[in-house]
């Protein structure tokens, strides 16, 4: 199927370990990641970005062993040229989507992918804790600088007080 050998081995190994959606594992292998508990911050590449695949937004059809996998990037370049020969305008739009900073997080079987223009919620691994990947493309704005994540703009204690007051009135 044209998958790089490094990525095929990665996926087979991670699948055997029970990680059938190995986004975090892929980020973990990426050079320059910053680890803070269960949070990684990585600079990836449009050809290794599989986090928007639910909408068909990707240039390769395999999980990369890491988000800077050179062989995946080469595979993606070939496919991008095929896309460009068919529809250059749509190809530019695809690249724009794949270059957006995003945050992928996984908790209790749900993955949430937050981008500057939409949020995607889908099934993933049934984790007990939240696992997070802050993703950006090289040279593009960082996710932590441009995204307000779900719940980040809420004062949960204040919200709880308001809800308690409202419930008293019922
Ligand atoms: Zn690879």
C-alpha cells in the first residue's frame, strides 16, 4: 500500500499494545517535543497530520511513526502533486487546513480536536486521564498562542455557584 516501513512497524507495535488511535504515541516520537505530564507540544508536517482525517483532510493514508517522519513526508509530497494536478485550488485549501494549529486530546474514549475554526469530537482510546498533543506546523503559529480551548474561558467555581443558586430557586 506504499506505507513506509518505519510507520508500518510503529502501527503494528502500537496496535498490539492496545493503542488503536496512536496520535499521542506518534507525537511522542517527534523530535523537539515538550513533555509536561501527559501533554506534548510538537511541530509536525502537513503530510504527517492525521488528526483531521475524520473529515478526509490528509495527504497520506497511514499513521506516521512520528510527526516529522521523513519517509511519510516524501510519500505525502507525491500524493500532493497528484492532488494538485487534479484540483490546484482544493489542494491549496487542504494545505491550509493541515497547517492550522490544533490541540488533540483524549479522555474516556473521546478525542477532541480543537482548531481555530472548528472542533471535532470523535471516538478514541478509553483513557482514565487526559492525554494532549499541542500541534503546529513548522514556522506557523503555535496552538498554545492562538487557541482558547473548550472550558479554558470558564470559571468553573463561579459557574458552580451560579448553578447552585439557580437550583435553589427551583
Ligand atoms: Zn515513519
